């Protein structure tokens, strides 16, 4: 085994993601051959790496990829000492960790895996991977709200990137982001004088929440995994693209793109025209998502919705599911 970065060694063992590994190294929780290493240190298979006293071994661990429909009230944390943490809630028999976060008050789709490389590639801000949400707020919205949300809102000292926003009802809208700022949608709404009542993530890239009951999970199909690997193939790795947080979150000039419709048609987009639709399904089935009901006045604003999740046969002949026990 050639020398590899310590954070990758820890991630490859299935213990946690590379980012979490770096934090553990900084906190002095990692020992290499009985000594505290520096962030960025490299190790080989001959080195004895321990995390919190536990010896790690990098074997041929079978990768795990789960899709969970997280309920509100569950914390997206691997710290099992916290009540209602996502790891204890999922109750998966092997060590896994979530990709990114979905705040405690929100519900919806989240990926859990033991593949540290996938985690870092998806989380890298510059990769522009889409995440779609359905949001309800405390009072009626209008076209001015849609235009301001889609055009970018100043939060946390920076302007959010332009995004697609579509009104679905008096108090409801759909939004597609390529950023992952802390509580981004809630903060954006607050700036415009609204308070989020419910927030559900329905899609991450080509992966859909379709047919996953609230509080349950299923394995990704082989087709979904293959498409995920393809989409992140050119993504910047952590050590290759480490940049300051503000720079990573700062908006960059984006080309005008078009949101794709759900089933062959959609409300008129401010800067685009209707196109294709992401699809998703449970187990080996792939099904169309229902087109959101909108009034004639409901309109979309710039953004993009792309990717297709076609169901496929899983590793064991089909996708498995689970729930909290």
C-alpha cells in the first residue's frame, strides 16, 4: 500500500468522512503509532492508526449507499450521545455517516454511506450538484418574492447564488439550490420577512424521495449508484480543492439555465423553457413524480433541474428498506 493521507485512511475504514477525520485529528483523537499526527500526515498499511483508542483497519469494505426520508426532530449528526441522532434512528448494522446536513426542523431526503470519497465530492461547493426542496411559509407569497429569492439574497455576509424558484400555492414554493449554506432557505425567507413553517428536501441530484415513507430508508439501486459515480467523477477532491469557507460559499457568475418540467410541461420560467424531468422510484421501479399543482399565476424563475434516476436491480437482487426499531 502506497502512503495515503491520514484522513483518507480513516475514511476508507468506514469510520467517518474525510472532513470529520480532519476534525478528529485536530482534536487529538487520532493516534498513529502511539503519536499524535498533524493534519495532512500520510500513512501506510503498516502504521497503527487509532481513533478514540479504536484500531482501524482498511479492508475491502463493501460500500453502502442509503436513501433516508428523515423526519423533523432528528439531528443529522454521527454523535450517538445526542438524543434523536440520525445514526441511532436509522439503526443500520454497519458504520455509516450522512452526506451533508438537513437541519433538525426539516425533513426529507438524505444520503447515508460509508464511502468517504463520495461524501467529499458531493459536498464540494464548486460541484454545483442540485438539491430540491418544497417549502411552506407563514403568509402568502407573490411574484416579487419569487424573483427576489431566485435572484439571490444576502445572508451570512454573502449573496446566495441565483436559483430556480417556482410558486406552488398561496404559501408554498419549490426551490432548487446548488449551495449548502447553513439553514440557507430559512435565512433567505427571513430576510424577505417570511418564516418557514415546513421544509422538505425531495431530491439530491438524480436521487428522488419518491416512494420512501417518512422515517424509512432504502438501499440505492445499482443504476442510481452508477449514475451518482458518473455525476461526481469530475468533482474536486478535498485536498485538491481546499479553499476558504467564504470563498467556497461566495456566489460565482452562473450561466442562465432552464428548469425542466416534471411531466412534459411546467409554469413558465422567467429565464427558461420547459424540458425533461428527474425521475425516481423505490426498489427496481422507476416512476414519474407528479407535476406540482399550480395556479395560472404561479411562475418559475431561473435555475436548472436535471438528472434522471432510473430504478435498477440492487446488489442483492433488489433494494432493501428499513425503519427505526
